[in-house]
């Protein structure tokens, strides 16, 4: 049994780093929660210009295209302002009621630089989870 974190979780880029303009809503790619108990979305917030505000919420759906997505109760950030730039905020959901979950971020005014990474955890079945080919995992052996 390995004790590295990469053998216990599955991380993916949900929303790539970008400048989000006023009024824009950016939908994450979404994650498949089959065999996982929880997921955390790490929202990296960079510079926020002027009186800009950022909001984020988690949505879930039974299908991967999020055709009928619904908000997950109590899984939202509201009015992150320019007093808290260059920060990381985390939204986490434990045992969502639907199979697919995604993060949606919205910029209300001015611009903000942001990105989101998802980390699924508490996998049942075969471990370690299969990381994407584009990810590089380096573990130092003692």
C-alpha cells in the first residue's frame, strides 16, 4: 500500500486559469462521482480589478452534459471582493445526490483572474485512481 496523496485522490483541472470579464459565467467541465464519496473544488482567485466581485456555486446532474443541472444547497461562495484577491477558496460536497458535479464561477463586475481544480476523494474499489495522461505525479521514495 502506498501512502502518497496521488494514490488516494483524483485531481483535474475544472476551469483553466483565465481572466473573467463582467457578467461572464464560466462552467466547469464537471466530474464523474461514481465510486467517490466526496469532491473539493479549489478556486484560485488572482487579481480582482476595481470593485469586482466573484461568485461560485456547485451544480449536479444525472448526465455529464449538465442539461438539467441544479444547484447544490449550501455549496456557494457569494461576493468575494477585491479585499480578498490572491487567495484560495474551497467548496466541498460529500456524497452528492447525483452522479455528476461541476463548479460554476461568475464575475459580477470588472474582471478577475481565476481557475478551479477539482479533487475527488474517498474512492471505493480499486486504488490508486487512474490519473489523466496529461498529469505528472512525482513521488519521492525514502
